[in-house]
């Protein structure tokens, strides 16, 4: 518990939290207020070396009110989801106060929160999941709350509950009315499948699409397909996917990942009025992956898309040289997105010489500049506490550095 002083002055905690990418998608709530899903979901938590949110929270009797800064800008603390997370943490802390001497005056303090992402928000990556997971983890540490707090992160943003754990994570639907059993659980640790690699393909996109909260509301209201999906497709898929992960069965893992992404986007098209998250580049990536897999007669790469046009590819390490070479060939960088930085993250791998046969099988017209860059990463750990005060985002007065 380094980095925390008893509350005579300011106590402060800094954490980082990961992004997660679902292979069984969450889309649709049965309870808006508690953020309870209509189906279970399953995701891979990504390494924080490449993508993470960082948050510092401080509590002091000197603070006049609760305040929050996001990516350098002060924001309203009254945002309902933020209030829900803060309220839930304080409620839990109050419940435990009698057994926790460490709690001291904390409950009488206002808090300052400062948070940022180490990746451009404009990239449209799952920033709310990492952000809320980081907020809840930091507050839980600050208020000395042990045990699972994924049910609190869930109320910030549904997918955030899965970012509370590392590796391969399942979000169970739960049955309880108060949502206390709708929580995230790790099914396998980050090092369970070391050969599994992740490429986040950042697509050059125009204007922002419909947000997920609003999008899924309209889907639940208007789509018959989403009901069928939740009742008759996801339950067995979730089981199959869990098994595929446990057995490191990439064929099954990849096939279900692609099918589930496609079905999620089909429910978006079935929404009235329809929602389109994929753009032309997304569709080219889908074609590329299928033709590549077909060429080899097995699944070597699997795509998945969230509420935007960026692709996330899952693949095995041994196939990286060929897959990266394909992206360089069909989505070459232009001078605007310099070649040097086209692949970021884990050390770049030697690209494979592509056979004329394979290029012919893929058969796409190269489309320079339509992919901005690619982040090469892998599965990673749960939220971490940073003990070095230099890494804190708030100074000793509780103001952004
Ligand atoms: C497509 O968790 O962002 O990424 O609960 O309304 O905050 P809210 O939605 P959010 O939805 C994520 C949807 C998704 C699929 C997924 O991550 O499972």
C-alpha cells in the first residue's frame, strides 16, 4: 500500500488499467440504470505496455468539492455514470468503515480525479472501458476496498467490468435484480496463450459514429434479431468460446470471433433506423482476412469490430510476418502516415516475402493511406497500482501537474 498516507494531509493513489476487446460482444441492456446486459460476453484484456488509461485520485479534507480532469481538461463531476461509480465506492466504504481503521476521515473528504489515456482518443479505441476500470480501481484502493469491484466498473460502462481482470475474461449476465451477480471473472490468465497476438488496425475514419450506449438502446428497442441473438445464439457460443480459449484452439476461437462480430454488426443493420459502424476499409479488411484464410485452408487470422470502423485482429505469432506484409501491401502508408511508424507497439517483425499466388488469392486493389497505423500487442494483466510518485497525475496540492 505504498503511495498512501493516513488522512491528515492528502492521500493519493495512481493506477493504470487496460483496454479489452470482446470476442463475444456485449450489445444491449436489460436494465439501463444498473447496466445489466441481455447476454454474457467474453474478452481478451490487452497489454498495458501498448494501451492503457492512467488515473490519479486524491482525497483531502482541504478539497472543497469533488473534481475531475480528463486528458488535461476539467470536466463536470455531475456526469451520471461518474456519480454512480463514486457513490457506489463511498457506499461500500461506509459499510466497511467499522471494520477498517485505515478509513480514518476519508469518508468526509472530497476527491480530485485526473485521468488520461496513453493512446489517442481520436483513434476511437475502447477508451471508456479502460477509463472507468481505472477510475474504479483507483478509488477502490484509495478507500481500502478489497475484493471484486467489477460490478461498480460495470455501472460506469458495461465493458469496463471486463477490464478489471487480466487475460481472458467473462462477464456473466447474472440473475439478481440488484445486479450483484453481473460481474467479470477471469477464465484464463494473460500468459495462458503466449502465441496469441493482437493487431489493432486504426482505420482512417471520418465523423464519429453513434455512441454505444445510445446505439444499443435503439437496437434493443427495434431489432428482432438482437432478441434471437441473446436468447438462442450467445449462450452456447459463450460456452464454446470458453472451451476454445481453455484449449488454445485457434480455429474455433477465430471462427466464433468473426461470426460474433458479424452478428453484432448485423443487429446494427437490423436496428431501425440502421446503424453502420463498418466503413469501406473495414469491409476490405474482412475480405482480406477471409481470402487469406481460404488461401491457407485454415483460419490464420480473425477480425473483430466494435462500435467503429477500426479492426482488431487476433492471430498466432508465427503468422505475423505474413499478415503484416499483407497489410503493408494492400494498405500501404502514405507520406502522411510515415512508413517508419506504420506498425507500433511490440517489436516489429521481419515481413515475409508474399507469393504471387497469395497476392492473387487476396485480389484486392491496394488502398494507400486507408489504414493509419497498426498497434501490435498481446494479452495482458489487470489494473496496476503505480507506486512511483513521479507517475502521479496530481501534484501534492491535488491539482493536475
Ligand atoms: C461494441 O461498454 O461502451 O464494444 O455500457 O453503454 O457504456 P455502455 O456501453 P459500452 O459498449 C461496448 C460495446 C462493444 C462490445 C463489447 O465491448 O462487448
